[in-house]
């Protein structure tokens, strides 16, 4: 397939139906902004050029992503046709195929887009739409064909009559264009009278009237083309992406006991043989070794590192903490800003008091230490190798290697005689 392809990503929208002050492109799916998924897709396609069209709060988006010079700013929200026209200003001199994607359609797969591009290029088409067939196509623009089954227009649902509403084939919004054909048609797009916006979908009707070649590729899984316009859509997309992440981890040899009740963010790394029990939340950037047991009801936050053969049990929360191999943290504990060595045993109810009201402080628990149930470790503090803390102790001073500390505040026990 020719690589003479440019991609335009439309990411200028405010997303009014999201009821949020954040730009739509920055809303998270499985711990990652939705625009990141689209940028990943474009990188995997290895296209010649890409342009990201920004608008609402574009300064915020530019700080969140490495976009380089591939940015066009839509100064006024005048619709998708205007956004594409703005992007084309960055593609002067380019000849070939222009693929239009959307920041709020983050579930598209590389295989689907490659199929669309291949069909478009091999058949030398002026426009190729990615469409789908739905039994109940509510909310989608309809694909209108002529008596020869040639696509002649896209009718938005709000503009559709009863005949159009009965059409089952819908527009996903993803379209390939011949660049010259697109540029020529955009000059003839007129604004919508009510919103005074210019719609990219009107290009299809213009190309048809010019006798240009228009076709479509039908998508197999409509969920890939889910556009996110509300918090409800965001939740649905999050669920779909979560199942994809969980399924990929299971293919790698991780047992997720109940994928439907396990929440693992994008980018988490887990070793073979690890078991993740239900109602566990694992945030982005967490690293888990081989043969670990995690959960149920565990919450591993960013910066957590579990070495091999760690047991991180029920009702455990960790953040910015490293746990050495073969260490047990069975129940009801909080480890924040903590380094735990190998073969340690952290008793039920252990809490690291890492925050003094202004700053976070480090707790160190060394190899083979035994931390008794309900111990509070007031950071900064260190529990030495083979050291022991008694149940209910409040440790405010370092416990030397192989010593035992008990009480409130904890004191070091002295050997008799």
C-alpha cells in the first residue's frame, strides 16, 4: 500500500455535552487521554504526514502532548469542514490520500483503518467512507444511495425525513479523500443556516454531483467507531477498552479471575503467572512481577512496583512504593512512599504515615522484617533487616537490624541479662 498518506485528526471540539471544563480530547479512557489512542494509531500506520487540529483550550492540549509542528489552530468553531480546511493549510504541496480521524473516536483498530486505506487507494477513489449497518441507527447520520447503490449523500439525523430515518447504513465519520478532490469540494460547502457551521459530510453530496467516485467499507465491529460525546459514551468506551486491555494481559499468561470487575489502566506491565483477583484497581505505570497474587479489593496506584512472588492482598492500597520479592502484604494496609525489601511480612492494618501536612516522606522496610499488625510507621523511618515491630506499635524512630520495637511510641526491647 502506498505511504503517500496524510492524516488529519480533528481535536478542536469543546464537547459541550460532556458538561466538563476540560477539552474533550483530554478526557481519560483507562487512565489515558483519548487523543493518545488516536495518535498511537496514526504512528502505527506510518503515514507521510499528520496534522492535529486544535481549538478549544488548545494551549492546555499542547502542554499535554508532544505534537511538534503538526498543529493547526481552528480559531473559531465553524464545523468539521472548516477544521479540515484549516488543516489543509499545513499540507501544501502534498499529493495523495487524506484520512480524516477524530480525537473522540479512540477505539479504532489499525486493521480496520488499513483495510479502509487499502480499498481507497487500490480503487483510485475520490472518497471512501467507513460505514456500518445498525438495526437501530438512532443518533447517526444515514448513508443515502442512488438507484444504482452509489453513495450520493450523508443525511444527519436531525435533517432526515421518515424515509431517511429508515436507512440502516450509518456514517461513522471516518473518511478517506483524494486531496485534490477534497480541496475542490470544500470550496463549495455552505454553512448550516441554524448553527452557521460548515459540515464535512456535505463534501460527499458535492463530489457525487461532480460525478466523482465514492464508495464505502463496512466496519465489522461498530464499537470501534464509537464517538464520545457525553459522560455516558465515555463510560462505555472505558468498558470496551478495559476488556481489550484485560484480554491482552490474559494472552500474555496473566490470570484475571473476573475481567468484568478488574480495572487495569493502559500501560501497566504484569509478569507471567500472576493472578489478579476481582475488584482490583491497577493504575497506569504500575509494574508487577511474575507469580504475584494481587487482590481482591486492592488498589495499586501510580509508582507501585511489585517484584516476583509478592502477595498483595485484599484491601491494600499502595502508591509510589517498591516491594521486594517474596514479600507478603496480606490485608488492610496502606503503603505510601515506601521501599520494602525481600521476604518481609507486613501485618494486617499496617499504615505508613507518609504525609506531615506539607511533604511526603520515605519509609524503608528492609529484608526479612516482620511488621506486626496495626503498626503505624511515621515517616521518615526505617525498619532494619530482620527487625520486628509489635502489634499496635507507633514507630517514630528507626528500628535497627534484628531488633524488636513495641509500644506507643515504639521503643527497642533490650535483651534480659
